[in-house]
């Protein structure tokens, strides 16, 4: 099978003071182009480690990740990351933060084209009005929008999101989830998102990858979400199919992979 | 003298405050019945402000008056050799009336003395920045450079820079370069250590951004390392300039020639005590001015203070 993104028998062992620690084992996952995948699991299960391996920020001890048939080696803008805590550079304006990525990824385009592309991506996340503000002057949700714009501006093959809405309040989070769904419907990005929010996973994903608890965490089950798109959170609240999917994820997390005591 | 200030405290607190704001669901307007009681208990803001301004002016004035009274009392009782505040004031006005006179190289106005001292501090400070900041960057970026230099710096840092003065005189065989050398030694340790601390304090997130963007070494330094470290560098410069201004007075007392430190010592030899009191006040005021300049630079260059 020739998947767009293909994780083959990935495992990772970290050296620690108390000897080697196996965080991941035998991760196999095939992602199709344009698919929205969520990785869900209890904290400490290594879901962020999977994402960092795909991003190239960590090297797998075993196995490998293939993107469009090529092995992933080191980080690169073809796998743009939206970090949990936005990671905007505080000395640059919103515009300059996105511009940094655009200048790097599109050196062939002229100045006006690059400017248009920066503004286009800021418009996608509804942040063009704050282009000249600094990160310290905008709210947490706005920062995360800019982080998403920066990642989108790289036109990545895969968009990696590491608990992108984890630090936001419920209402802001809902707004951003809607924005991400809109953007994904428009651009057809392939997305891999880490989350610990069951509703978020069901609402956004085509498939939910549920991970077992570490050490030696692996994929416990994969749940296909066949809810029709576009999805509306209010309508879904009364949809039995939505609730059935939600219960399946909850059942996996709380019955089959009971929360480890120390993470409570 | 190497107080590692943590300028990044600012944004952390700010970010926390932002997060707190963001995590509050939009408040529903408080249900005040129409015609309900307005905030009548609050003081008018103008009166509050005027009171605050009056106190910030009045209280220090009282302190200065108390010091003058104490000085007068001391002079009248246990230390009759001290000049009176009034005599000092008269002397000060005559010294300050002509700060830039020149009666040969050994008798120049207090303005010249200050300018010479400032020039030495500026030269030593500038040279220390040229050497210390790049070295601090290298130490922050490379564990091996850190390993190589850290023990040497740790040994030399607690040494009073004045201990280096004889070495300077021996090597340079002249007063000016020796004093500049002492200021260089004074300034270089805080600059190295703060710069290195700044590079090490760069959040891993910024480095991850750089990695995903595949920034080259030069771009990494220009776009990420340098701006992220700048607040620390400026803090190091501000600290070292403050200490340098203290050290130059002592260094010039030893080297002689010209300079505010030499002037203090010369006036002591003439038993001209009012001049010494005047010098103390002026050295203090120039010190404040230098710190204000660095503070201004800090607020312009430090993204955490904008």
C-alpha cells in the first residue's frame, strides 16, 4: 500500500539516568492525502512524541516515517508544526512572524507576491486586522490563529498540530475548531493533530487514533468518523451517531486504558 | 556584581495575564437596575493622582532636608573639621561657575575631569562589549566553549578590577590605557555571563520554529538568537556600566593625571573638603544619568519592555 504518510513500525527509546526508557513501540499508521487524523490518549502516552518524529524534531530508534514515499529525515517546512503554546517570536509583529516563514519557503517569489501570500494566510485565520500587532498585544486564541497561519503559509504536505487548542478556553477553542474545519474544507490539507479532548477529536477527524498508555505505548485502536461534512457542532449535539462515536472513544480511554494514577 | 537579572520575567507574567483574560468567557453585563447606585465611593481619580505626585516629590525632599540637618548637627558637635552645608554650597557654585577652565594640564575645570573619566569608561566599556558579547554568544551556544572558559571566568570574576591596574601600568606604561584596561576588565564579566545566560534561556520552542523553517546558522543567529538574547545583553551592559562608573573613581585616584577620581584625591591633598562633597554629589548624578541612558536603550531594544 502506498500511503501519503506512512509510519512503519516506529519505536523510540530514550536514554535516562535510570537506564533506557521505551516510550513508543510498533507504531504503524497509514494516512491518506487530505485526511484529518487525531491522536488521542492519556497524558504521557507519547502522542506528542509520535508527532515530533513525523516533524523530524525527534529521531525514531526503530522504524521510519515515509512522506510521499520518501523517508522523513530532520525537520522541514513540508511538515509545518502548530505548537501548543503558539511559539510566535515576541519581537516580531504578527505579519513578520508569518513573513519569516514565507520568505524562507518561497524565495523565488517577488516581494509583492510574498506580501500577498502573508496577508492571504492571515485572512484565512481572520487575523489580517492585527498584522502590525506584536504577540504580546493579542489574546491567546489570536496567537494560536497566527501560529496556524504561519504553518499554512508554508503550504505543508502535512500539517502537524500539537494540542493546538489545549491552552485555550472552551469558547475560543470552539471558534478555532470551526476555523480549522473551514480551512481544511477549503484547502484539503492533510492534518495530524494531537489532542486529549474527545469532542474535539470526533468533531474534526476523519479517523481517531487511540493510543495505549506508556511505557511502550502503541496504537490501541483506530476509529473511523463517518459523520458527513461540513459538520455543525450544534446539530451534532443531537446526533446519535456523534454520541455513539464519542462513547467509543470514552470507553477506550476510561475502561480499556484506565488513566494511570500518577497522571490524574 | 554579576546579578543575573531575568528580564524575561516580564513577558511570562504578561502572557499569564493574557491567558487569564483569554480564559474568561465573555462576561455578561452585570445586571444593575436602571438608576441603580453608581460607583460613588470611588475618589475622584484626579485628586488621587495629585496626592500621589505630591508625595513622590515631598517625601524625598524631606529625606534630603534630614540629611542636611544631620550634617549640620555633626559639624557643630563631633566633626568641626567638616565644612557647613552653606560653605559647601558657596564653594560648589564657584567650582560649577567655570567647569571648563584650563590652567595647564594639572589644573582643569571639573567638566574636563568628568569628560576624561567618561571617555575612559566609554572606551573600556566599548572594548568589553566587542569582546564579551561575541564570547558570551559562543559560550551560550557551545558546551565546549563554555567548558573551556567557565573556570577561568569564575576565578577572575570575584577579583576587584583594581587588582589589574599594576598589570595594565606594566604592559601599557601609560595612565590612560591602563585605566581603560581596568574598565574593560570590570565590564567584560557581566557582559559575557549575561549574554551566555541569554542564549541558554532561549525557549526550545523558538529553536523548534527555526528547525522547521530550516534556518541556516547565520539566519538562526540573526533572526532568533540575537533578538531573543538582546534583553539579557542590554541588562549585562547596564550592570557593567554602573560598576565601571564606580571603579573609574578608584582607578583614577591611583593613576593620577586627570579625571574625576584624581580630582577627588587632589582636593583631599589640598584639604579642600567641600570639593570632595561636591564630587560625591556629581559622581552620583552622572551615575544616574548613565543608568537612565542604558534604561532608555533597554526600553527601545528589549521586546519584553515594549
